[in-house]
């Protein structure tokens, strides 16, 4: 399964990352920001995947504007 990462700027291209790529980078990077276009069930699958491996995972919505669709998902894996 691949998830879309949040863009770092308006003109940036959408990047995708797989669960195995996240797992490889966990010793260096604990925070990930995902685009709102990801399906909620895929994000829940991400949470379950890492919780089953013994990690503690936190997910929340981060608002960056006043509109209902102005948010991204922040995931913290410890």
C-alpha cells in the first residue's frame, strides 16, 4: 500500500511512500505528514500495521486554513 505525502509547497509534486519505506526510515524520521486525499481506511491500516509491530502511533488532523478541507494528517510513530 502506498500513501500520498503532504506537499511541502503549492508547486510540489505528489510523492508516495509505502509502509516498508516508512519502516526503514523510522530510526531517523518519526513524524510523517500525509495528504488529505488518502482514504481514512488506509491510514487506519497504517496505524494497525505499526501497532502490531510494537510501536505506539498517534494520528491527528492538522488544520492550515479556515476551510473544512484545509487539513493534513500528522502521524507520529514511536
